[in-house]
C-alpha cells in the first residue's frame, strides 16, 4: 500500500472530504482551483478530479532533507506526468508542479526546477489540501533569493497563502482548506504557546489538558496551537474562519494525525476589533474529536474533555458543513 494511501487516509479522502468538495463545486457553480501537496500518484486529485479544473501542486525531492540541486527529480517528474495525463484527457484545464517544499517556494517566490519557475497567483484558490509531512513546529531550511540560509515553518506558508488570497480581486471569495498535521507538540514555538497562553479561552483549555498524561495531551495541544493561529491568520487577511470537528486518526507508521477542515470566507463583517467570526474559539477548542473506528467516523471516546460541548450524532460531513453558521449566513445561496 502506498505510503500516502493508508486505509484511514482513503476513508477521510472519500467519505469526508469528497462530499464537501463536490458540494462546494456545486455551490460555487464552477470547478475548483486546487492548491496542495499530493504525492507523485496524486491520490487526492484522482479521487476529486471531476470537481477540479486547475492544479497548483508542490513536490519536494527528498523529504525531509533540505532541497539541493543534486537530488533526484524522479518524484517531481512523476507528479507532472500524472497531471499531464489528466490534462491530455481534458479532465484538467491546466496545472503547475512546483519543485520544492511549499514553504520555501511560496516564501521565496520561485521553485527549485532547472528552469526556475516563479510562483504567482492570479486567481482565487477554492480548494487547499495542505497535507504536511512532519510536525507543525518542524521548520525546513532553504536559501532565499540572495542565497542566504533561512528557516520556514508550515504556518509561515499558510500565512503567506492567505495573504496572496486576500490580494486577488474577486468578490465574495469562498474556499475550503484541508490541513493534515502530525500530532506532536515538540518544538520551541509550541512550548512557548503553552507556557504563555494568549487569552483566557486558551488558558482555561490548557488548564484542563494539563491534567492529562503526556501522550494524551498531544492532540489537544496541537489542536489549540493550530486553531489559535489559524484564526489570527484568517482575521489578518479579512477572512472568516469556521472549523468543522477535527478528525484524530492513526496514520502511516502508527503516527497520530490531526485533520482539520476550515471554511474560509471573505467578509465585510467586522467591528472595532476586526473580523467577526461566527464560531468562537472556545467552541472550536472544546468540540470533541472525531475518530476512525472499524472504518467508520465516530465521536471520540478516548479523547474527551469534561465539558458541555457535544458533537451532533450525525457525523455526515455535509450535515456538519450545512449546520455551520458560516454556511447558513454566507454560503447558502438558496436562503
């Protein structure tokens, strides 16, 4: 079985993400502009191909080693061939494969291919699939335009992507972001976040989590770190963020993984403090995890805080999507 195509990964791709992708295509009344990190076999694009029009894909050569010219381009060329086949069959209008880690390509502005491909964005991305390898606090090393060594974090890439999205002139921008991260809280940035809570909601949440054993803490701490900074990044770029229940599952090599689903919507709804999110941070933090049990999405029994927040008994992703306040207020074109 492919490293990027485990049974749990396929379940999320097909039973959770695909219905949402299909519905967004229908809601926006057009095929989607995909930006993501598929493997060279592009399993997610293959699964969602009937809903996608354009692809921006990133493929590093030798994960987790820093990019270097002498590394083999086999994976990059394989992904190009996969996408070119779709283009020839007219299943895609166009595509671009960027050679390198998404962090280095986006922040530097060009990739590592022999011809040096500039990264530019001229249209609204409607589907992000950021299936990151490694931990949220694991930086990659690269050289900037002047050849100086730099470090880039996964969240630096997300922040830049949202900044680019904001700059596109397009009314009522709406998109979905799938974010997959390793569930580990090693790293100075996350430890600083834990030691210095940013607000009372985070502090209260971390106090609850502090009672857990180290192994059980990890998904809660990573979730808090991710939700806090995502809401900041979205607000800064004038997008409302609403997060559907987070999926916690076991990935390749028995690694614990978190899968986030974020609705992003451009808005003019703001107060003196900036963008007004319909979903409060406390709600997202305290929402129970979804887990995978016997190839079925279920409410987590092993990961549950002692609070009054309950998941809907119906875990169908479209039901949860349509139940969101963002959908009801901003996405529902039939209201």
